C-alpha cells in the first residue's frame, strides 16, 4: 500500500491550510528529520473542527449501534491495510522496534473490534425501566426509563509512548466513537507521520460509511496552544490525555475552570510500587529478579505501568536479589528512547539519583549519544526506608529503564511505607501462600491507592478486556473513578438521561417496550432481556 | 418521643465543643428565633471529623453488604421513631406544611430502604471477571477481576429546600453509605434543629450496629468557612451539594483546584423549560394551565424542578391559556418561603421582571410581610421570543412561585429557542400524538440539554427509583454524567478497582470464584449468576 503524507491537519473531510507553525518528525535512533513538514492548526481550524464535530454529533450520536460497530471495524481494517508502511514509519518516529509496533497495531485493531462487539451487543447502555403504577397511593407512579447517552464532541490527545494504542485511533478514540461521540484528536509532535496515516484510515472509514462531515478531525500543534484551545472550546464536552503530570494537570485545570466545566481524564504519572514479601523473596530470588528486569526494561521502561519502586525486606536474600537484578541491568543493551527530550529528562532523573547521598547506585549504564539522538542505558538504585521517606523526590517517576529498591526492616515499616504512597495505576505483590496469609492489611491499603493490584506478576502488559482497570487515584490520573483501557472506558464519555411517560415511538430503541435490540435491561429492578 | 437538642456538632461519637460562632434557627412564618443556639464547628473539629471519617473508612468500606443494608434500615427506623417531634420542628424551621414534611420523611426513609435493598442484592458493584487463558498465544492471558469500590470519606451539604430528603440522611448520604463511604454532613443554617434530630438518628444507628467511630459526623457552620474547609480537606475524597449556582460553583472550584482534585457533585440552578405544542395547547388549554399552576406553586415554587420557562406558540389559544393560568396564580393564597433571605431573592427577581420593559406582568400577588418573616405571593410573566433572546436575565432561575411564558411564532423559532437553552435538570413536552409525530427534532435537542424529559406531565415530583436521573448538563449540575436521586446515584461515590491473578481468598466476596453473594457478574463478557 502506498500513502502520501501531506503534512496537513485533517478537518472533517477537508485538509488544513498549511499556514500554521511548522513541526517535523525526527528519528530518535539516527537524529535525522523525517519528511514532510507538518503545519500546526490555526485558531480558525480549531474552531472549524469543533463546529463540524458538534454538528456531526447530532446525527452520529443517534446512529444505530450496528452502524457504529461497522465504523469501528472499518477503522481497524483500514489500519491493517496500511501494513508495513505504517509499521516502518511508526518505528522510525519512535525508536520502538518494528515487532513492538506490530504488536501495538494488533492491540489497537483488537481494541477497536472489542468496542465494536460491545456496541453491537448493546447492553452497555445500562438501560433501566421502572414501569408506571397508575394505581399507586397516594400518587400514581409515572413510567421512567433511562440509559447512557454520549456526552458530546470529545478531544483526545495522542501519547508519545504509544503511537497507536493511545493515539489517533487508540483507546480513548475507540471508546468515544463507541459511545457515540465525535472526536477531535490532537496529534503528538513526536510521531506526526504515524498520526496522519492512522488519521487518514479513520477519515476514510468515515467516508466509506458516509458518516457526517466532522465525525473525526486530527489537528497538529507544536506547543500547548492547539491543545488548550480545544480543551477550552465551548463545543467540546470531554477530553482524554496520557502524558506528563504537568501537562495533564494544566489541561485538567483548563477543563475545570471553563465557564462550563467538562470532564477531563488525564493519565499522568505512576511509579507502580512492587512489594516482594519475605518468603517469595527467599524462594524465588532469581525468578523475580528476572521478571522484574523484563518489566522495568520493556519498551525502554517507557510505560506508565513500569515498576519504579520495589519494596523488599532488608535480608541477605534481598541483597542477593539486588545483585542479580543489578547484573541483569548492567548487561542490558542500550535503548533508543522516544525523543531526545524524553532521554534528557531520563538522564536528569538518573543523574540526580546517582549524585544523591540518600541512594546507592547498584547498576548504571551510561550512554553518550550524539545530538538529536535518544540513546540511553539502564539504571538500578537502592535505598532504605528512612532515606526514602526523607526524600520526597525518590517517590517521583523516572520515565525510562530504571527502578529503585527500598529496603525496609519489618512488617510495620512496610505497612507504613504503603500508607505513604500516592495514587498509582498499579501495585504489585509477590508472595507465597504463607506470605499472603498475613497480607490482608497490605492489600487493604493498596486497594485505596491504585486501580489494579497484580499478584505474582508484573504490571506492564495491560490486557484489553471487560474487567481491566487502567486508572487510579491522583496523581496517577485526574479522575480515579475511571479507566482508559478495556470496555469500562466507554463510561468516560457518557451521561445518564431519563424519559418520563414518553410515547414508545419517541424513545430510543434501547428503551422501547418491545426491546427491539434484545439487550439486558433493569426492569422494575430485575435484569431481563424480555420485551 | 422526646429528644433534647444540644446545639452542638456531632463529631463521630462525641459532641462539639460549643466554642465556635453562634447560629440560630428561625421560624419564617412568625419571625421568631428557635432555641437552642447552635455553635459552628471549629477548625480543630473539622480536622477531627475528617480524621475519624478516614480511619472509620478502612473498616466501614469493607463491611459486609448485609451489615451496610442493616445500617441504612436502622437509620430509617430511627427517623420514623422521631415522629411528630421531627415533623413539627422541620415545619417550624422551614415554613413547609406538616403534611409536606411527613411526605418528605416517608420519601427519605423509603430512599434509605431502597439503597438497603440495592446493597443487599449486591449486583450494583458491576463485578467483572475475565478468566485466565494460560494457552493464549503469543502471551497467556492473566485472570482479571474488577468491581466498584467506595471512593473514601465524603462531604454532603444539606439543602435548604429539602430539610430531610436532600439533607442529613438524604439522597447523597444514603448513596454514599450504601457505596461504603463514611460521611461528614455540613448542616444548613436554615434548619439546624431538624439536622440535629436526624443527625442523632444516624449516630444512634451507627452505635446500635457498633460501627467504627467517625462513620458519620454532622458539622454546623454559619458562613462558608466550614464547608470550604471540608471540601479542601485532604482526607475528603468527594462531595455532594444542592443549592445556589454561586455556592455550588465556588465549592466545585475549591474541589477541582485542590492539590488532589476530587469529584464534586453540585446541583445548582435549573429553570426547567416546558414546551406546549400547538395541538395540545388547543385541546387541553385549561387542563395544562391547571397542571402547570400546581407544579409552579408546589412547595411555594421552591423546587429545583419548578418549571420556570414555558414556551408556547403565539395563538389565540395561548392567550386564553395565559389568562386561565394568570387567574389561577392571582387567586393562589400566599406562601411562607423557607427563609427571609430566599424571600428577598425571590422578591428581587420578581420586581426586576415587573419593571422590565421586555416583560408583561400577567399576575402578581404582592405580600407585605414583617421583619424576620418570609411570606410571598405568586407571579406570572409573559414575553415574546425576541425579547427573551435579547435579555439573558430572563433565562435565569427565579426561585419561588413564579414562571415566565414565552410566545414564539412558528416551529423554526421554537427549535431555535430550544437550541439556545443552557443545561437543565428537566425539560417537559406537552403534545398530542399529532404534535409528537413532528417533534423528533425538538426531543433530539432536549436530549443534549437536560437529564430528564417529561412527556405530558410536570417536572416537580421526582420518583426515587432505579431509572430516575436527577441531574443534567452545566449549570444544572457541575457533573452532568450523574444523578442525585435514584439508585444510579450510588455510582457518584465509587471508583473501579481491578485484581490481576489474585489468590481467591484475597479477593472481595463479590469477585470470588464461588460467587458467594450470588450476584450478577460479567464473566468473559456474559452476564451470569453462576459460581
């Protein structure tokens, strides 16, 4: 398949004007710029995309579920049809290996089809019917029916570390389309070509299904201007973001301080604590060291679920563990990180730990890379509970292939450490049956700190399924009620709406007496598929 | 039953110190002060209540569903046991008739029992299980299970216009307890005695069930200090409020700008547009005038669902309608409003319309009441679409027994008027079958503007049931995804949490393999009660 990159924003079925600020892709492995030049959207283009999205919402939000599912499946098919063209461009723009991009592409398409299945099945709308009771005393009860409806046009921000699965046609876009929202994507400057390819796949799918102009737009921007303008635009009704804590918080603040505040789901920083309980440490020293090494270095440590804090009891076995893990880290080949900027932040975080009196450097692979390149090596640090508690910067995220071991003395100190944790996406517990028999208090603490607790495994690798929760209390996200992965994510972009004594033919199909879609509904408090 | 009012805040199982600022109940019908004096909570008391709520949350949030249901039922029983003592005090403090208070008390206790039933049944937690697939290629799938958990300690603000149903043991408190949250209530200064009676009922229920100290507190405050301190307190994780737009927005801003932002559900202003379509107007002129009169004047017009904008086509029948409604309004006896402050705001809103060149006064009952009293009369105004669109203050809420007719010319203008609406709790459409046959575009517009669409009825009178949605887009509420009435309200105070490869005995009962609670669960994408 050939595909011509235009360097332009996609504004509904039109292209951008090419008059905004310029930006350019970069190969972080070679430092070379990647053609074409991209042009940031102008204020007029932001307004146009928002107006189109609002006008398209009127009909798109009322499309039949089967048609919406077809749209999602067509997007997946169009992405797959891009084949190597997409894979190679994404790899060149991100430094991520082709195999990883292929896996991410499969995940992205699988995700789109999972939402298509969800929408086809249809019960996700939580339809509820409380039938009239005309004879009730003292007052008759009216007929009340309610369901979830899409919230309106949504802005989605691409993430640098997932050029496909959390970008143009990633989780937020898939769940927003599935819910019935129109979507404006703000491209990430780190992979503009990948964004355009996927953007064209989405636009083509919309055209193939003859959807209204404006169901989808993709806007470029070099700084924060375009993103903030979208979040503040009165026609935008919700937003989703994956990125830095400062960026996510700034956008959340913009969303919350609007004249009409809107929900803004920013996934920001998470250090993903791991607790290795004593018997597991003793019995599985090398096995856990290997597993953890794999998890810390996967994708050059550039996952929001990378385990960055590892709590271990201060025992001889823990020293052996540190030594095995240190050996693995020291012999890990260097990585190309996503961008020179991310590499530089990583090096800054690592250097600060290397020079900290509170921390010992167990392993550190220094890499000297040329300008425009983003090569970096692993780092393993170690400290004790007192130093960790006394230096708040040690609990902060270092995005990249590095982690920190914290040695504690005894169970009470471990529980105290757990209680001092901020919100995270995940927490992990390694324990034998004996360890687990006394871990209920630790689990209870972690339940209030994270979105997902992993047992005897590793937090990287997030399943896309019905039960997944990829979210967590602040600062992991700005809205700890929610997830950005899995079918629960559809709830982000919905609101409840209720009809009282509606004529049957004025109701959405989901609420009609005959249950024409055959979905599960809560009828007078009982789940039923009956008509 | 006798009950001694102490004038003190309730801080877990202790009483306040009586050292804060003083406030006093007032009978708005007579202007007399009501004993005892109440004392605002001090900063130390706010901190103490928050600390207790956080510490009680650890065990209360893990209480068995049956025990939580028992707590809710015991609160209802304790409120009922107060009998006339409560009814009379609430009536004296609010000017609302005893019969209305009795109805509201029944609703409040019914609401507590509905949540008890919901929690006993247990399926509301949205339990999901995606079982492991150890053979899956390229990677095995882990076992993933998730459900809703309570968000943490919650602050609930009492509303002046519902001294029971939206106050100490009202909807937000019931749904928060049902979800497993501990609750701190901020009393409303307009009914401190009622608040204390219900507060004692809740505290006694907690004692009877031997719940941990701090599950419930009730704090008094004269200004905004105590409320803002609670919303900003780091241990508080969500809030619920019903009241003014300025108050709700200020608290939402405080919640959103915290170092750790929290969800804040403020229900604020809603003018509840009514559309009377032409054939219905022609066929049911007097009937709709009577129904609307009842709805506008119910509870002295002091409902957030009071219809305050009535759109009618400019026809002779509409003039007849205005005249019938005007006659009913003019002969309506005067009301005692909730407080002298609310009366004064009402009079200000009415006077501004009386003196507006854009508005005609159809009926106006002026009432001269003495100091400290809150007597007021009805008012009916009329304008046309152009004047309405040109004077934005005409679309604002006037809280009290008044409404505004807007005459439009033709269907296109009606649709334009609908499109210009802000967010509201409700919209109402009166139409015959013929009217409805061409109303799909109006309904589609209203679906994106309100939480509940009422057909051929009146928006006052909110059913407490599974399907109810009492919410709506801003400025009706600060979070249009949600409802404050009905069992859907439990979702306000929850977050999603997920367990990966957890040992069965470390899971909550809701997610254990054997399904010991016998609840509905989504197992591998299929709803099932199986173990």
